[in-house]
C-alpha cells in the first residue's frame, strides 16, 4: 500500500484562489486585526504568514504588537475597542499570551462575532453543541483537507490524541459532527497504542516529534498530523513517524505541507463568515 499524501499546500492554493474571487465580489474588503504580545519568535513567523495570506486574497490586515510587559487591563481595553470598531471584521489574539496576562479575561472581551479563531467560550460552546459557529482554524483546516480528498468520516472510528482548546478538542467535535465515533486521548490515557491501533482515523495533536509510530497504527488508517515540531537535529516534523508509515496507512497529511497551510485559509474563510454575523 502507498499512502495518499494529502497535499495541504495545493489545496490551500486552490482555496485561496476561490477566496480571492469571493473577496473581490464584496462591496468592501473585510479587515483582519492580529493582536500580538512581543517576544515569541515562533509567533512572529505565524503572524507574518497570516499577513501574507491576507495580501494574497485581498483582505485588509493590520498587526498590533504590544510590549512584552503589557498588563492584562491594557490588552482587555484594546480587544474591547477592536470589538466595537465597525471597520474591524475579524480579530486574532495571538496565543499563547505571556503567563502574566489573564488569557481568559482577555478572550472574554472579544466580540464572539469577530472571533475568527473560534476561541471565545460562546463559539466553543456552540461547537460542542453542534451548532454552526466560528470554529478554530487548525482543526477546521484538517477537516477541509479530508473533504477535499473525499475521505469518508461517517461511521468510522476516530481517535484524537491531544485535547487542547485550539486543536484536539475542537477536532474531536468536528469529527463527531461528521458522524465519526470519537475517542479523545491525552497524556493520562492508558494503553494509548492499543486505542490508536483500533482507529480508522488517527488525529495527532500532541507536539512531540514522530511520537506515533508504525506499530501503533492499524493498516490502512487515515492519519491527520497537526504536529509542528523540531526534532533533535532541528528538522521540522510532525507527531507521526511519516517516513516509516507511508506503506502502511491509506492516507496521511505530511509535515510540512499538510494541515499547516490549511490553517490560514480557514482563518480567512472564518473572516468571510464573520462579516455576515
Ligand atoms: P498543547 O501542548 O496545548 O496540547 C498537547 C496535547 O497533547 C495535550 O492535550 C496533552 O495532554 C497531549 N499529550 C502530550 N503528551 C502526550 C502523550 N505522551 N500521550 C498522549 N497525549 C499527550 O498543544 P497544541 O494542541 O497547541 O498543539 C499540538 C501540536 O499541534 C503542536 O505540535 C503544535 O505546534 C501544533 N499546531 C499546529 C497548528 C497547525 O496549523 N497545523 C496550529 C496549532 C498547533 P494533556 O492535556 O494531558 O496535557
């Protein structure tokens, strides 16, 4: 068996073309604002990529970088002001915020209708209820990639390894909405390998280089790898040992070039939803 490699880069390029025409047809281009606290080089790269993506599809983009010692009250004020600004259609608070900032309090100041990253509890609650809402972009992108390749989800057994609010948990809800039978695993799960081996669809959202190995996967499984890691040699890799499972699974998202490129496309998809809310 040779795995179908789910090419997120090409799928994202096609999706961006469509987004560009949809934006061009709007009376006014929507505006996205990213609020970032300085001091995280990885976040600098993510934010730059979001800005580039906005430029490619013709969406307005601005970045507000706050000093590393900014206080919670000031960030709350900024988010409240942006939420009230009719010229701002989508807001991203670049996570994680530094430890001294109360993220929960900051997120509560965000207008849920402008929450294109789906982090506000109202959006998270709607997702959990199975009601249409703004969904976190990374898992939404993973689901879009499965749809793009016509991979059946309904009735399949799926396991999501990882339960963060931005990746694992919402992915589990989305798979459930798509009628999979879903298990959520985490660092306290017992006999994880045995659980993974039973699954038709394996989602990795762990953050550990090549953690899921060939022996853990059922032959023919579909693998969605959200991991973005650097191994001991400094090589970018996912949470799955991709090179050694390619002749064992039926489909897999590569890292890089799989779920990653889909994330920003989904953010912009959410922005176009937000302007209608
Ligand atoms: P978190 O660190 O917030 O969550 C990691 C999850 O993995 C936790 O639920 C944790 O369990 C679980 N976990 C850790 N160790 C184990 C283990 N040994 N066995 C089973 N479960 C374990 O990470 P994120 O969800 O934010 O990110 C996950 C990965 O996805 C990272 O590599 C990140 O870089 C990447 N990512 C990719 C994006 C993309 O666009 N493709 C966007 C965002 C993130 P517990 O809850 O018990 O601690």
